C-alpha cells in the first residue's frame, strides 16, 4: 500500500532530524571525506556535550534484559529501529577500527587470511543467490558497504544498500567513490521494517547478519518479499539460537543477555522461528543450513577469542588482536584513560564496555555451540522470473 502524503512527510521530517543528530554527534568525523582520520581522531571529534546524552538514550533501553522466550518490553519492540540507529551511531567507529568495512563472521579454511575468508563468504552467498551482471540487488542493512562493494566487484551487479543510519550511509557513499563503484551502487536511508522502496523491484536481495536487529523477523522478511520481483531470490546469513541452547541454564541466559545488550538485539530467535517467519512472509525455502556446523579446523569465533595461532598474515595478527579479549581490554583501558583526562567525550568508555560484553558473549556462545551467526538460507518469491 502506498504511503499517504502525511506519513511520507512525517518520515522525511524524522529522517532530517536523524541526519541533524548524526552530524552534530560526529562533528569533524562526518567530513572525513578521504577516511584519513585515525580511530582516536574520530573519538576526539565527537561532540562532548551530545555523546553522553546519546549513550544514555541507548542504555536506558537495557535496564532489564529478558531472556530468550520471555516477553520483551513493548516500548523496546516498538522503538527497535530507533534503538538500532542509536547503537550504530555509537559503535560504527569501533566496528571499523576492529573489523574494517565488512562486519560479519565467516568460515575459515586452514591457512586462509581473514580478508580472503570474508570475501569468499560473501561470494558464496552471491553465487547461491544467482546474482550476476545485470542483476538489480538489494543489500538489507548494508553497514558501510563492505559486502556490497565486494559482491559488486565479484558479480558486476548493481546493488542498492538500505540502511537506517546516516553516518554509515555517508561513509558507504564515499567508499563507493574511492573504489570506483558509484555507477554500480546507491544507498538509501530507511527502516527495513518499512522499506521506502517500490514493490516488485529487485531481482535478488540479501542480508548478511543485519536482520537480527529486527524487532520481528516476519516483518523484515515480508518487506524483502514485497520488494522482490516474482521469482526473485532472498539469501541471508541469520543469527539464531541452536538446539543446544537451554533456557533453564543460568550460564546460557547470561550469555544471551550479553549478546542482546552488546549487539543491540531485541529478540534472539530459534532456527524454527526463522524458517516459520520466511514461510509466513510467503517465501518458498530452497535451502538452509547452519554453516557453523562443520569440520573446519578454525572456528568462526577465533578473531573474538584471540586464538592467534590461526592468523596467517601480519595484517591478520593486527586484526585479530584488536578484536580479541586482550585487544578489547586495551581499547577499554585506552578509552577510559583518554576520557578521564578529557581528550575524548564522556561516554566513550561505556560504549567500548558494552561492545566488549557483546563480543565476549558471542565468543562464549560459539564455544558452547548455543548460538550461530551463520544460519544460511536461500528462499524464493513464487512466480516466474522475467526474461533477462
């Protein structure tokens, strides 16, 4: 159903307020057009008066954290998209510092570097989705565009990135120019629970660990279904609880709550709930598997747990250390010290702390096998593909 003029105006006004807030918060970093600012420079560039307010706005939503299966506060569900937007206003610079521009986990072949493994993981999704030159593709929750750039290079497809966060969109657009992909990419501001996109538009869409932020999987999957052309394919890496998760186990509950706080997830869903949501949205499920269940010698969570024996290049050692337990301790200590002497805004250390909780909890969940970030599926919107 087409939006009314009043709702469209309200959305435009809300987006302008978001943009103004983002520019105010990030200060000089917003204008880092060549991406030459260091991590510390980015933290120093934040608005000293506004950052603590944004941190408080985010943290007030997590005063109580229900375990999976328990009822979630109605306000948190209704404001899930706004909470996610706040989270990425606070976390984006930390993510780029630790992970670069592709923010997802992956499988590792023995002897494979982190960048190689990440790219192969993205190529696998593109191949399974049948994305090729001439395809018009939607990246749902595109971050700063790392996977979109890799898939555009790999396939030659045109990719539209959808993102709720203005700061990330600004960076994604600049990266596209740097990589010479501005004719192959565009980026749209919008909530994936209510996509500002025409129905029956895309040949394929994908989401790489973005839809766990949805307050309702059925809601975001239904929107993916709507914007796909008949016969279009939806491929996704989803985060789900495994059958090993025990809702009565206090340790499992603690880990689940840490993931929710540190990764800004309103809900943690099971594999069955994920597949049920797909079918409820109207999709035909073509394939699904937990790609974390394998015989790989190198676990998906090794960058978080800091198992440096698996690193293969000098850059791997640097990347893995930054995201490891010890690396996060260094970041936490550094932020606390810089904040104490007034070099960065108050609240920065609190952001580092809740991100550390999320990373620690994810690594623990991986070791126990109770949660997976790589439940992969390919689904199809019924109908005949138009001739290409």
